[in-house]
C-alpha cells in the first residue's frame, strides 16, 4: 500500500493524510492503530504531512468484525475536532480494512461539511 500511491497522479494534490481514529480505550487495549500505521507509511513514502487529531472517535463501540449491523454499530462515533485545519484542503482518509464501508462512511459524515474540503479514501479490502 505504501508503494502503490506513487503511481497515482492525483495524489500530488493531497494536502494531508488522515487515518481513521480508534477510541482511546481500544488503542490502549490494542497498543496501536492499524490505520495510523498505514497512514505513516504512505505519509513518509509520499512526503505528505499526516494529521491525527482533527477527527475524534467519541464512542467506544464493539469491533465491526463482531457487529451484525455495521452501520448502526458506528452511527455517530466520530466528531470533528478542528475544522479550520482542513478548510479548503484535500485529504486522503486512510482506513485499514473495509468490509461494509460503514466506518469510513461515518468518518466522512463527521467532516463532510467543512468548507472546500475534498476527501479521497484509501483502504485495504476484506472478503468475509
């Protein structure tokens, strides 16, 4: 995933790499955020700054892999912390794995009304 973006021409227009955040409890339990690790690799590879604190996960929900109704499981779990930093920017939102796209959708819902914000999404896919 870190090498492939160099072949995508529109990536030169990205201002920031933004990983999907974990709730702080899950991050402490797991010890890392997979989306952030992927974002770090892409950020270094492309030389694009990473921003990790503009979107916050405000609800500690059960893992998506165990959720029967994924969209309901993540409804309203994200909030916007800093809209000014993203105003008029093009961000590459990084999700680790997309199965139903519910998590990415909810993160986009939390930030989509920022003036002039353009959102692109990168992720790995899962076949379940």
